C-alpha cells in the first residue's frame, strides 16, 4: 500500500463516497420495518355513543376505507366492536373501553401499494369527515407487537397520581406537547374519563323509615337505566353508579 499511495487513497475515497449514502437508505431503526400489508385502526365514536349507533358509524367508516383502498387490494376487513367478555381479555389485547370503541383490522393482498401511504390518507381524511370521533393506528404485525412488549404503541407513557382529574389534565398537556414532536403520529389517550353517567344519592335513613331496602331500590332503578339484565345477559351502554 505504501508503494501505491495514490491508488490506495482513491480506493478509500471511493468506498467512503459509496458508504456515505447508506444512512439514508438503511435507516436507523432497531429492527427495520417490513411492509406486511396489515393495518389495525382503532375507532372511537363520541364518548357515550350507544352500541347500535356506533355500529352505524362503523359501517360508514368501513365504506370510506374501501374508497381509499381499492377493492382489488383488500384481502379482508374485520372489526371488533365493544368490550370482549372478561375471560377473553387475557387473550385479546384491546383498547376498547366502552360501546363507542371498535378496532378495524385490514389485511391487504400481496400485490398492493405501500401500506404507509394508505395509513397517511386515513389519518388525514377520516378525522375530518367524522367530527367528534378519534382514530389511531396500533401495531398490527407480530414483529411490532413483540418489540412493543405487548403494548399497543411503540411509546407508552403512564401518568399516575392520587387525583384522577389532575392526572388526566397532565395527560392532556403531555398529549399536546408530544404532538409537536416531529415524526410523532397517533398520539392519543386510551382512557375515556368523561363518560356520561347518572349518580343516584339515596338517604338511607329516610329509605329505612319508608321500609325501602337497598336491593329493592336497585331493582327500581334498573328498568329506567341502560344497565338492564335480560335473559341472563347484562347489556349496558354506559356505567351505572348506584348509591
């Protein structure tokens, strides 16, 4: 090499020039993302929406998605609405917390356009066409889910404190600040705090004088509240708080 300094320097400069563009092509991800043609979209109607009304909105959302993605590229489009039964929550991780929630799983055919492009179109168009509703994507493929350690999003921030309202305000402030970070998308708060509810306060002493027991008071409220038991199946459109 010492006898061919000019040749060695030319080879070095050539190799440096070739490798200088690799960071723009390879990327800096810990595990490179792969376009497997899967999308998992979480849809939340306005908080407090009844189950049947959410179903109607969900049908319109699916129809709009089919307009964005051509039919010849969609393999399957499935949705899960509402809260799964208690024993299924251990096997079906979901962000659904009420009747206004639904998850849409979209699988594309092998020959399709880039999935990121469709995701960007859905992010831009659906929130504008469905005011009051929120949309965000979750990890759909198994590789991303494993790298997230079971959390639906790559970045998960938890706010804990003795005051629920104060913690929720802090979470909202963090949400607004994180949205300003370049590259941050689908920033959301999973919990639905302001859920419509009816609180009934009962004077126990006066009720006792009238001979009204707690069980009888509870039964008297059931026919007039969304928490009604019919045929052994509890159906509800919102939380019931009984005093």
